């Protein structure tokens, strides 16, 4: 399938040839006119070839030649043969002028020149009313067609711009969703699997030295595994839904918020931590993104404490105020001399930033304190 019959350049050549033939032929056939009349006819038509490059200059040349021909036509021998000589060049230039995007000043100059040329061409030769009628109708029609073509082109450009913006927005949404899924996967795997590994490592010691506690250890491993499987199933289901071509956007499954905090703290206690909860202020309903962010921040901080800090005690604090919620997780572990942010710390910072809050990580002596201030007002 061919994209188009004629390229724009070939179309311009074809239009110029047709206009030239239709303009010059009445001057040569059947009664040849003087050379200067032929030259005027050529100036009325040939420059149309370059109208897209310099529409005002070409329009001025074609218009002046047409006006001179209109003024002098009645003095030519056999002038009756020129009755059918329409200003084809002017009409084509008028259409192109109306179609072209020009500044307001350049368009005003062009319109003024067109009106002046038409007025002189009609008034000076004392044309009759019928000539006025068909010439003005032809020029107005050419200008209206050009304006319509420019409007259609502007509409197509606006549509392409809108489609490009939609594609960019969709790409940005996909990138945000991938980042969210990556953060959730990291939080789930590092926390739940980390708890399972720690419990599994201590399991043999408990079975040998404290058989009565072995059941609690295995229950902790099973509970962490079930929680991880449930949350991973939601994420994988969303991924499968997003890969279906043409299907509806996948619905996000419910993610844990602060209402699931007691279970999170119990898991940390099963891992051997002495967890102390400190809630101050009046709790209230949170926006979903803030609720999820608060839970995930506490989850990631506890995971880091369990896996890396060697702590025995951790304090989880929630301070509710009028328009903010302060989340603080502080442990009594080894702490760090030089703080380096891994994927978990980066994920916490991204969550807090997405909610419009602030995150601070302060090495203590001993331990580490993670504080997030989340807007809730």
C-alpha cells in the first residue's frame, strides 16, 4: 500500500504546471498577445511553484502581475479571448496563505495586500457587478478552504501531542508501578524470609535445649511463610493482569497498614526481639498511601534490626498530632559508624517522599533510630 500518490514537492510542481498552462494558454491561443502580456501571464502562474517557501513574496509577485493584467487586458487586441482568464495563481496563493501558520503581523500585511490588489483589479478597469461577484466569491472560498486546512492540521497536531502525552503518562505510570512492586517485593522477601531464616537457624538449638519452645519457633516460620505467600500472590496476580493485552488495569489487592502492626510486632518478638510499642495521641483514619507507607517503614526498620543490628530491644513509636504522624523505630544494637543506604533504605525514603513527608536515619550510641514524619492533615 502506497503512503501517498504524490509527495508534497511533486504536488507543488504539478499544481504550478496546471496553473501555468491554464493562465498562459488563453494569452497564446487562439490569438497570440504581445510578449509583455505573455510575461505577465507567466508571472501570474510560474512563481506558484515557490509559494510554500516565501508565501508573502510569491503572493506579492503573483498579485501585482494579476493586477497589471486586469488593468491592461482591455487594451490588448482580441481582448475578448481573455474573458476566461481567471486569477488561478492568486487563488492558489490565497489558499496557501490562509493555510500557512504566520505571525499576526505577517498575516495582517498579507490580508492588506490581498484586499488592495483585488480592489485595484476591480475598480480601475471598471468591472461590472458580475465580475465583482465571481471574483470575490472565488477568493473568499479559497481563503476559507485554506483556513479549514490549517484548522484540520492544528487538530491533527494537537491529537498527536495528546497521544504523545498519554504515552508518556502511561510510561511514567508503568515506571511508578514497577517501582512500587519492586519496593513491595523487597519488603516482603527481606522481612518474611529473613524471619524464617533466623527462626530456622535457631530451631535446632531450641529443639535440643528447650523442646517446649520448638512448636512456637516452627509456628513463627509457618506464619511468616503464609504471610509472604499471601502478599506475593497479590503482587504476582497484579503482574499477570498487567501483562494481558487490551485487558483492564489490574486491581491492586489490599496491602497491610497500621491495622496489621500488632501481627508485625508479634513476628519480631518471635524472632527474639523485645519489642516495645509506644503510641501517643489520638489515632485516626489515614490516607491509604500514608497507612501503607507507615507499615512498610516499620517493617523495613524491624527487618534491618533483626538481620543486621544484633539488638535485643527495639522501640516502635507512633506520635499522632494535628496534621502529622511521626513514626520512630529505635534499637539498642551495634549501630553503624558510616551509614550506607541499601535498597531497603532507598525504598523507605521513596515511600516517605511520595507521601510528602521526611525521613531521618540517625546512628545512635548504641543502636540506630529511623524517624519518618508523614502528613495526615
